[in-house]
C-alpha cells in the first residue's frame, strides 16, 4: 500500500491505473487522427501514429493476458505479461520521442 494507490495494494490498483492510461491513450488518438486528416496526411506516413497503433495493440494484448493466469499455462501467461509490459513501456517511450519530434517540426 502506497499513498499513490489510495489505500489499495499495487496488485489491486494496477488494472485500474493501466485501464485509465489505455482510455486516456485512446482519447488522445482521436485528436491525432483529426489533426492528420485536417493536414491531408495519411496515417501510415506518421511514425507517431504507427507507434500509437503498436502501443494500443500491445496494451490490448496486455489486458487479455490476465484472463489466462488461472489456467494451466498461468505461469507462462504471467511471464508473457511481464515481458510484454516491458516492451509496451519501450513502445510508449518511442511514442513519446516521435511525439516530441513531431511537435518540434511545427
């Protein structure tokens, strides 16, 4: 239990925090799509949009993996969740870098 989890354990707070981040990420994507459309650019031309799509796919996969924790392959699912979580964070940092680069190009 930490002050940041509002009295919950990290295990209890983790799905809520990541779910909120996923929702926030999807909302931000809507603005990005509108901006690309108003500029007349294709989504596939933007490295920022590509890292966003890959990040959403990774987060969605991450959300499904805990459903397998209680199965006979639960240990494998937990390992996959841990490694994919690390890869997802790397993708999100790549998304941050491409976003900063995009912002500085204006």
